[in-house]
């Protein structure tokens, strides 16, 4: 297995976010200063330069497959929508005076409503937006700033009961709230007496995981009112990723990526795989449909791992600069990295 | 990479904080600064104003308010790191009423904050004309003085020099280590405010010299040549008396602290035989003052020797016999330097041939004060850590600031640390090299027990 340089491109500032279009044709990359570039995945040629947000862009997110639509959130308190085909601005939702820091498209269409919906958080505000930038729903303000968002794919099936709508999880200091994706009702409030930096659902919808300030990882099985706490991290946990089978949970807070086995009763009492970096891990992600885990660090080291193997390290590369983000292409064959100096690196992963 | 220095700017509305802020924003200082305007929830980077969230207090440690930090700041500061060109500094303006604690503590919260930022200085702008009234009336302004590393006595043109000196003296009683500048329109070189390198205790010359003097359980001593025989100690003024002798009553200072019962005065009389400065005698007197006292009623007899007498007075006055068997020079140590004390030989008041005022240790004062410790030697790192840990856990609420430069056995480098309430940060900076290993430690807060702090510190010294 080997990582080969495919292409590289330069942004005007720190690469604050990047994301592959669901059809795999484009890589969108946002600079912290504001502009968003759309690169052709095949050769790295710039398709479009979008102005983004004048005061700085924080986050970007592609709409689900079937829509070549990119959403962005900025320090201007707005969510903007961009038609990636034409490179045109398609709409703006003025959400708040606070920074828009979290965006998440609902991954599955709702019942009787096939239009995609985007959850957006700015300060204590949480809203659902339609692709035309209109407001679908405004949730009651959270007591403190919304710190992370995650949609459940589908709830786990339960025998004899109709499958409920999936949940939208939104955290603030002190709790994680679960909202019904269809009725928008608050379904549960999971207390957590510290700051939550990241949220992730397992793809099968069973586990909800938070990466915490304290520093720890907390796991819930909301359907069974069960919860676990895994601590011992070097520093606050900001990075979480499940593998597509929902068995492996990769987490990082410090110099080790720590992979927990979430099969059966979960990771409690099990030894995690500790995947070491020389410098703090700054990004990690499992492949979309395969089992490789990519991790990258402040020192620019990139590692590929098969966490279930006895010798988990599969490939290594070194980038010249601190990695800020990484993302697998939808076909899992390319890995994109953003760096502090604003360079986008795309590597090919050859088996 | 070096941490980005952060300046926290505090001050009541109208003190001139905005004037200073505008100067920093508009003057050509060549620094790439981000300014977080807290009152309006705005951040300006390179003079561009950006909107942020509202003030959000996060209690880091099981609801303990002393450990609270500002969640909004963590987010803003995290975002400010996400740029290609590193900032040269961050300036945070806090509201007039905001306790600067949670803002300052934010820089000690997590690895990212600690690694990326350092608290350079807390700068307080005070209205020289009105601050005295505030200090009388509310705790918040006392806290702003106590927390500060740099204090601007602004609008200094509106008060007299004498008032300014008195104000400085009052501020020094709360915070002995802040650098005080007198300004008009906050006009001073910006390097006095930005990038001041925090609190650098090695520049001890900038400290109030009295502050680091050892404290004594007595405030005054006078030397008298006494023949053998029966003499008298007279306390208080007799009517029509000409105030000859030891009397501090007319020095114009207000004395806010009250030293226990005004009808009791502790004294000790020790022989001073050597020609040298009475260092040994002072040491002996400290011991004597820690002993049980012998109570003397008016007319009772005291004798020179290692014995503490408590003179019982009537409305601040009293006469006692002083029996001297061996002629010579004697030191009379007096607990309260304000109480008029006269020695009479054969009915005549004699003047002291030598006298000295001492920096007194005040027992358990609930006002906000500073305690400084400066001692040579080397500390045991583990004992130090245990002590500071316990101290902050139990007293962190009362300790506003703690700063120090210490020498620990485990390292050849200076251990520089500072804390705000229960949260603190310690880093080794440079080698001691040929510099003498001197430990300097400062606490600013309420209910500080100097003796207990000093004892605990000394227990950490390696023998």
C-alpha cells in the first residue's frame, strides 16, 4: 500500500475546511480568510473561485447526492449556498450575528419530503434550512453556544416497533440534545457536565459519541439509555470517526489516535488500539465504505492504518506543513489534506 | 513557536479604557493585533470588526466558580489561530464590571490555549479622580486593582500630586507588584502596555522595596542608654505634654488597620550590646514576640530580657516601672508603632539614640493585600507542587493572583509561573547561569496569612 502525490494547490490563507462533492467530481476547500475554491478532483484545476464570506469562512458542507450544492458558514453569521456546476451564489440565510460554526446536512430524506435539509448553528441558535436558503425550522435557543452537530443516519431497528425518525444531536456545555428529524421535537437531553467538542453517530445509528474538553470520550446508546465514559486522553478530544461497519471508533486528543471496539456491549473494559504520532493528531477519518483509517498531525505526518491488524500501520507520508483537515474521496481512492499555510494536497491511495 | 501574548484590558466605564483601545487600534505600532471587544461582543482583526458570541461562563471544575473560564473566548481564540500569518498579539477588553478572573483563567485551561497563548498582562485603567470612592464602596474595583499587572492612573491631571501619591500608596497596599503609570488621556508608550513580558519578577528593582522586606511582629524599636535603677515606661500622652520622644501621631497617614485591642500594647526590652546593626536582636525579638505574654497592669514592673510584656492600658494610657540592673544600651520593641511610648529616667523623658520602623505582619487581614516572599535557595519540586496544589484547592477563591520565579532542584532553569485563582501555569524559561538562585513569590488576595504562606514555602526548601 502506498500514498502517492496526485496534485496540490494553494489557497490565500489557512485551509479551514475541505469536502469532496458526493459525485466525486469536485473538491471544495475554504480558506479562513473567506474564499472557497472548487477544484476538479481529477487534475486539481480550479473550476470556480467562490467569494465565500467576507469576514472569514468557518465551514463548508455538500448537500446529499443528487444536488451539486455546497453550503458554507461564515463569521458574518450567514449560511450561503453555492451552485457548484455554475459556480454561482444560490442564496443566503442570515442566521445570526454570531459566527456560523456548524453545518450538517440531513443524510437521508425525510418522510414525504425529499428536499434536503441543512442543520446550521450559530452561537446558541440552531436552525434547519432548505437549499433555497429559506428557514424550515428554528429550534429554541440552546442555553449555551452550540458546540457540535451530528445527524443520525437511521435509527437502529427494534422488533415489533415502527422505525422512528432519525435524530439530530446538538451539544452545548452541559448537555447533548436529541431532536426528532421529522417533528423537530426535543426527544432527549443527555446531560454531560463539561464541554463537548465533537459529536459522531455510528453509521448504524446505535452509538452517539462525544469528544470532550475534560478530556474524554463519552458514548451513549440513546435507544437503551445506556452510557459509557472513556478517559485517559492527553488533551481535549476534538476528532472522532466511525468505520462504515460501526465497529471501530477512532478518537484523538493528543499524540495518539485511539481506536475503540464498539461491537457488542461496547469499548468498556477493552484495550484500545493506540496509533502513535510524534505530534498531536490534527485530523482523522475512516474511509467511506472500506476499513482504512487516515490520521494526520500538526507535524505533517500522515499515517494509514488497519486498526484490526496486529501490525496496523499500512502506509506513511509526510507533508511539509501542519495538517488542518483531511477527507477521503467518495470512492475512497483519494485523500485530500488542508494545511496551516493554505496548501491543499491530494494523495492517491494505491493498494 | 512562541505563544501569542494576550493583554487583558480592564477598567470601569469612563476611566479611559476606550481611549487606550483607540490608541492601540490607530497608532502605527507595526503589530498585527486582534482586538476582542467584549462589551459589544466584537472581534477586530487588523482593524476589521467581527461579531462573536456573548459572554459565556463555563465552570470547568464541577461547578466551582473560581475555575470558570470564558467559553466564548476559547472559541474566538481557537478561531484566531486559524490563519497563515500569526498574530503578534491579542487584546481583550472586558466590561467594567466583569471580574477579569474568568478571562485570565481561559489561558490556563487546555493544552491548545496554553501552547498557543500566554497571558502577557492584565492592564487596569482607573479614573484617578474617582477610584478612591470606588475602592471604598465596592469589591469589584478592589479586584481590578488586585488582578492587575499594569495600572494606569488616568486623568491624573484632575488631581493634585499629593492626592496622586496618596492614591498610589493606597493601591500599593492592595497590589504591591503592579507597575503604576500616571497618565493623561492614557498617553504613554504602548510598550508599557503591550508585550510587557508579563510579570517579570527578576526585575525586582521595580518592586516596592518595602514589599519584599521581611515582616516583623512589631512596628517600631528604639534604643535607649539606661543606667541601673528604676525607670518608667509611659504610654500615651499626658495632658499638655510636649510630645517629645517617640510619637508617630503627626505623620499624616491614615491607618486603616486596627491592631487588636487599643488598651493592650505588647513590648519587649532587649539589651543591644554589639556595635553592629541589631539584626541578632531583631531575630531574638521576633522569637520573644511569638512567646506567651506576661500581662502588666499600671504600676507593675518590667525588666529587660527575653520576655514579652502585654501592657494593659486605660484609654490608651498607662505608666509602668522599668527595672534595670545592668547599665547599658537597650532596645525597646513596640508592637504598635502608633502608640506614643516614652522612657523616663529619673522623671525625665529620654530620647532614643536610634530608632527604626518595621514592616509589620498583620494578622489575618480580610482586606485585599499582597504577600511577597523572596529567599535564596532551592526548592523540592514535589513538595512545591503538593503545597501549591493544596493551597489553590483550599484557598484559590481568595487568591486572585499568584506569580513567581522559583529555583527547583530538578532543573537548572528558572521556573516561572503565574496563576489566577485556582488555575495556574508553570514553565521553565532560561538557565539560571551565574545568577544567584533567588526564589521570588507573590500572592495577591484576601485573607492572606503571611506567616503560614512563608512557613509553607520554607518547608519546600531543600536543606
